[in-house]
C-alpha cells in the first residue's frame, strides 16, 4: 500500500484478516514539513498500523480505526472527467519535449470547443478560430487562423506561438483527466484546466 498524508509518503506491505488491515512493514519518506503536517503523518502511520477495518460499498471505501473512520471515494466518481465541449479551458502549462513550463502572463490564454465542431482561442493578444473533429483521442484541426495584432510583450507572443503550433491544421492527441485537458502534437503540447 502507499498513501500520502500531506507531507511524506507512507508505504509498505499488508494482509487482510477478517476485513482488518494488518500492516507487516511500513516505511515513510523523511521530508521536513511544518509541525502540523509532521503530526498528521505520524497520526496516519499509527492509524494504519492499528489494524483498521476495511469495508467497501459501491465506490466508497471506509477504513475504521479505534478513534476515527476515513472515507475514500473513487477519484473518477468524486471528480469525473469533464467534457471537451462547452468548457472554457485555461491554458497554464506549455509542453516542449520532456519539459513542462508556465509563462509569466498577464492573461492566460484560453481555448473552447463547441458541440458544432468549432474551436475558439483567446491567446491574450490575438484571437483564433477554426474547425475540429474528434476520432477517439485524436483531434483534427482545419481552417485555423488568428488575427494579426502585435503582442505587447514577448511572453504573450511566445505563448501565442506555442498554442498556434499545437492547434495548427492537422492532428494532435488529447486526454482529459478530471478538470485537466492536455493536447499534444509530437513533442509539443499545452495543458489547460476548467472549473
């Protein structure tokens, strides 16, 4: 098993005996955090070492110890993947090879996809638009164009060039994990969030 209580990661081996978790080995990383988080790590280690009772109902796991019960909900149930369409996706990460970076921008660029197959982009400088289609996890862009205003600062211009390179005519892959959209074309990509 492995878990994180807010500072360190705990992990080890366990068996189930009559629905009780019997920890035979436990280790913990040794990151230094503020005292409240260190105390929380210790509490979790003691809680799981104490042979808590496990019960599962539908997508809810309840772990009951001597002093408390912890209730866990499957992440996909608690925070389901958003739909690609009818969202305003705020781009906050720029992928280039193995590096993912954020730019110091006055206004983060956004991208939206309509149910009618239209895409709009607000880059913080110029606006863009085009059509798209979806086949599995592949987005195919067509007719993409941008207005041609001069950007006021280099970071905004860099962000715009990066976004345009990802959504230019052609195909890219995409994934949605909860409220995060990632679009990649080869080794270049963007990652965005929505409410």
